[in-house]
């Protein structure tokens, strides 16, 4: 039997995807989906593989109506169903976009169209699609400030950057919105409000599929790669599946083929990419349980928190790590501290007599392909200890043990911090019912990080036994 196709493998996959005991409730009978299917059929879309359904844990998604095999086409959405900048330029907005200087961005064109069509209500040709879009989103940019303050520091900083970006996007677009006044009886300020643009921005950011870059003279030079794909965008994410998704130039359709098997009435997933949970939260507004790519980030400040304050060479060590790209993306994962984190700690833990005062080479050292490199450093580099550390060599048992001890202290620090935040979130859920959905999402993020930290603590304990 070919690997990965046995009964045990199928059971494991169903457990990972949360579908073995979580059958969805078919929603094809609902009026919004009846109208959507009619609308799609008029645009030459036909599908018998999938049906809209509501699933425990993931919410609204698509259910297989038949057994799906590896390599099978699960959906093929004609170009006529896609909402792209071509759609916008062909619409009543086209003349205003074409004459506006400087040219609007592709993102602004799509967002403007979404807000305008939503305002049109039953008069919109895209009403069946707009009706099934979320009324609100849970990306950090949409959360209340007091909820954002509960996020991990690295994610909080990115969330604040995201909010500032959207606010700037709105402020810089107001003159363009004013130029559209002839199209509306109401004041454009009431139509193109910040909340309306935020909804449109989140719609594009969380649901768009990727198309080959295009360039139009009437649009800015920013990449024009986004398309909204009605019905197809109901497919939820799972990090445990793989699909092949792309626009087929021959069939003029956006096609998705699965590399997994699906039983009848299971939820069908796609994968947005190998993203950790903080990235999924930031960009899409959800957390993936049992995400193999999930991790806990270690900042520079935490990295040196438990190192000797008397180390006079610390600044030089930090400079070397920075020069060689070891000051960012240091993490704890399901299998323990990352190779990058341990390498950074090993260099920071070098004793004074073993640390070279030589300047770092002008070019970064080649990185090993795995956690350990049995081969020595290239002969073109002098065998200073810090260079050997970056090349994956073991300096001494003392250095190895010290770095593991500090990794464990950092891990325990994070565990205590995580437990404290989870307790705070729990209290807030009792006191602020209006924020319970937002708080529950934040709680799920911290809960997953706590699981990772506990797994890392166990791994570190096992590694340390070699030195006892």
C-alpha cells in the first residue's frame, strides 16, 4: 500500500482537519445560496462537487457532495464570475478612475467598487455575492483597542501598523471619493465612511485569490494581482492539506485541484500557505488549532533578559547576530526551540576567552541545512568560536548546557506570561459581554501558544538530561 493512503492515515487526517466527528449542516436551501447559485449559473458556473454548509469549529464552509479523489478538480470558477480591476474599469466607475490623477491603486479600485455596490443594495448586479460576504471581520484592525492590547507584543505592533496603514489609506482616498459625487444622490462622505472602507479592505485582504500581475495605465504601478472569487472563497483553511490553485489561461477559469481525498459530506479545505497563527490572525482574523507552523516569537529584549548584565562583549555579540540575520524570527515551536534561537543563544553564551573580537566578515556565513553540521567551516574563514557557532559546530558541553538553561528560563517566562494573559482574558469575558467574540479569538491564540510552550519545555528538559 502506498504511504499515506491507508486507513490509519485517513483517520489521522480527519482528526487533524476536525472533520471526523464534525459533520456540517447543509445550507443549500437558504435563500442567499439559492440566489448565489442562480447568479453563478447565469455566468456559466456549474458545480456538483460542493455544497455550502455550517461546520462546528470553522463555521461556514463547503461540503463535499461526493467522494473526491487526489488530483480531482474540486472547483473551476469562470473568469466571468471573478471580481477584478477589469470588472471595476468596465463599470460606471471606469470613467472616474481613468481621469483621476495620480492613478488610483488596484486596491482602491476594488474597495471603491465594493462600497459602491453594497450601497446600491438590490440594484447591484453583484448583490447575490455581496449578501454572503461577512458583515464584519475579526482581523486585529477591526478589534477594539483594549482587545488589541491583549495580543502578543510582536503581533500587537503589527496590528497597530496595520491600523495606521488602513487609516492612511482612507485619508489619502477621500479626494477620489469626492470626485464620485455625481454618481450618488447622497453625500459621498456618508457612503465612503471609514467603517465602509475598512469592511471593503478586509474583504479584499482576507478573501482575494492571486492572479498573474497585470498593468493598466489608468491604475498605479502597485501589483494588480487580486481577484474576488464568489463561492470559491467559502473554502476554509487547513494547514494539513495541499491544493493546486491557479488561473487557467486556456479555460479562462480559476481552478483548484486537491492533493487529498475527501469523503462524502466532509468539509473540503484549502491551504492559504504555511503561516503561523499570528500571521493567520493578522491577515485573516482566525486561529488554526494544531497548526504545525504555529510558533512563539522571542524578541531581542527577551533574548538578553536572562544573560549576564556584566558581559562587556554583549553589544558586539548582538551586532554579529544582526549582521548574519539571527536577531529576527527566533521561535519556540512544537518540537522545541528553533535552531536559530539555540544558535543565537550559543553565541551569546560564549565565554569571554572564546569570543573573538574580530569584526564579522563582509558577507554572511553560509547557513547549515540542518540543526547540526558535521563538516567544518570553509577554509576561507578563520576558526574563531563565534563563526563555528554560526556554522553549527559544538563549542563545548558548557556552552551547550548554558544555552539550553537560558532557553528553558525564557520558555518558563513565556509560560507564566501566557497564563497571566489568559487569566486576564477570562476575567474580561465575564465583565464585557459585548467583546466576548473578540476575546474568545484572542484566548484561542494564547491557548495555542501555551500548548507550544509546554511542548518546548518538555523538549528542553529532555535535551538537558544529556548534561546531568
